[in-house]
C-alpha cells in the first residue's frame, strides 16, 4: 500500500507494522543490562519485588518504543531517499505521521506514569531521560558523534534500574570493594553503563557504515563514516568493543562475580571478534547479522550468567 491509497490498514495492522518497523523485538538489547543492574542492586536477596521488576521492564520497553517511533517520525523524509529504508511503512504511508505521534505520546505517558509508581527520584529524572532518548534522532543533523549519543541513551539503563531498586547511589553494603575503597557512590551501575555506552556506540558505528553513500550525499546528515571514512570507523568500533570487554571484566571484578560470569565475558569477547571478522569496508552484506543476532546473544549471555550466579545458585 502506498501513501496515495485512499484507505489505510486497520488499527491493529498499523500497530503491527509499526512494531515491526521499530524492531520491537530488539528491546532485548538494553533490557538485559538493566536487569543485571537490578539483580546486583537487590543485594543478597538476588531479586527485588516482582512489582519493581515489572515496572522496570515496562519503563524500558515503553521508553525505547517511544524513542524508536520518534526516530521513524523524524527521519521519514530522509528514509524516502535511502534504498534500505524507503519501504518502511512510515515512509509508504501505511503508518501515518499522526499515528506515529499518538504512539509516541502513549508510550511516553506509560513510561512517565510507571516511574511515578517506582520512586520519586525516578519520576523526577524521567523527562530528562526521555529527552535524551528522543534527542538521539535529531543528533545526526548536527554532529557526527550521534553514535555516542545512542550509546549514552542505552547506557542510562543500568543506572536507571539501580535507582529504581535502591532510590539512591549509596554504596551497596554487599560490595566488598566499595567498602574497602570507602566509596561515596556505588560504582557498579556506572561501570555497567559505561560498558553499554562503548558496546552500543561500537555496533552503531558498524551499522552506520551501510549508509555511507546516502549520508555523504545529504548535507543535512552527519555520521562518523561520513566524517572519517568506513575503514577508520570500523577501527574505531573495534577499539570501543575492546574497551567494552575490559569494562565488562572490570564490572565482574568489582562486584565479585564468579566463574560463570567470566565464562560469559569470554564468550562475549568471541562474539564481538566474530562480529568484526564478518564485516569489512568492501563487504557490508552481513551487517544485520552483526548488529541484531550477535548483539542480542551478547546481552542474553551476560544476563543468564548473572541470574545463575546471583539468583539460582545463591
């Protein structure tokens, strides 16, 4: 169906098309890291209340959905000129701009309302966080550092989950290293957030290489491949993923994780190496495998290891 059609798909069909367009299933990228921070923040109990856990999941999914839908709304004119994106329902007219805006407002309202039921600090920070999440879609119009903006947006997830459980950043009594160093703030969600920032920025750099020609031809757009070239961008991505692996190991040392966690970290290093091995400046045909499949495995592996150590084996 095209934009010139006199009839639009039914409501549920449009919703299904939109959810597919915003890759709703890929909420799995950042959600496991939020759940890892949630589990660690719960301390010896291993898990917070089901109410808190459920609200964290609702916040994560609704905030990401709002941000992705805003991206489709903001980029709909740009997507028309890109062969990779011109068949999106938000471009063809199957999902109208008005439907997108209604969806964004609904998801934003769900997110903000859910934070009210968590605690006051989360409620106060909800709107600034939402501004950062939505702002990513506009960042590419004025800075080639937009990939790091996306990393920051997803990197806030562990910190937000920690605040949802604890309500503050006081050092966790269960963290021996925090007590030994006499820290005034809890470092684990910050370290994990920095890990996510490097990891996400790294794989978004790979993904952006697909649009090098489109970005270079459009003076409105900025990206790292456009600024420094595809080869240098892939090298920068590799550096960020090495840094992410080191930070991930550091998180484990700081939190006193066991063998299962570090086995998962080793597996993650292997997956990241494979991600870079299958992508090159002359062959970007497997970017979607690197972007979606491998990164989904990375987050799930880590969550499984933390669940095993902090909940099932405790």
